[in-house]
C-alpha cells in the first residue's frame, strides 16, 4: 500500500458519520451504575517508509495500566473536545508538536471493561519527529508497522483466567512489546476498516 493510498483510506474512515455507535470491549464488565468516563486517544499514523502506528509503553510504577502499551491519551477535561484531549495528552506524554499533527477525525467510541468511553482520534504524522517521553508516564515510544496491522492473521485471541472467569482479548505481535487490551482492540477495528477499503 502506498502512502497516498493509506492516507486516502484513513481520511475515508475518519470522515464516516457517527451516530453514537459504540464498539464494546469483548471483556466488558457488567454492573456499572454510572455513565462511562469520557476519554480520548490519539491514533497517530506515521507516514514513514515504512509507515507505522505510533504507540507508547506506560511506566511500570503508574497506578493504572502500569507497563501497558497504549495510544497517547487520557480523560476528557470539562469543556474539551476529544481532539483537544488527544493532542494535549500527546504533548504532555511524548512532547508531540501539535503543529506537526494532521488530525483527520474520529473513529467509533470504544467502551472498556473499566467503564471508560474512549474516542479514538485518527491523525497523520510526518516521519522523523523527535519525541521526549515524560519520565513520569512513558517508558518507550515505538511503532507497529502498517504491514503488520493489515495482516488479518497477525492479531491473536488470548485467554486468561481471572477471579473464576475466563477473559479473552486481542494481542498484536511485536518483538519488544505486548500490545493487548483496549489498544489492541482499537487497532483491530482500524485494521478491519482499512482492509475493507482495499
């Protein structure tokens, strides 16, 4: 897939009308009596040769999701749009220069097992940007190659027994990092949409 083709497909995905559709996590916990917490993540596609999806690995000492791979993002502050949240968090986490980001639009919201409603914000980045990971939040910044994302055989379903029940989730292959959970599920959703436009 050429960079132009990739960019065109991403623009089509981001331009799709959203009617409140929510993609539910397949390990969604039941019993929540409160509205989900709004959050947003930046899904940055680096237009390098080869292109890739920019991801971060969270610090192991964090209270929530320690050591996990994630997109830059976090809770939506009052009065913020998801795009503003995603850009603010990316700036705080990895010193991403907002002027280098071309925001394309949103994908369908994703509801996590922990009652967060995540809005993925798709964006394009030029190659060669320098990142400064926040020492408090981020251990590493890396990319998942687009050719891996587009391989329908790449993501695998894993199982884990937790508290008397079996939990299933997606895992993407990477030589250094384990990409799973909500991040992996959002990547699966993006991959399906990209392949459908082929």
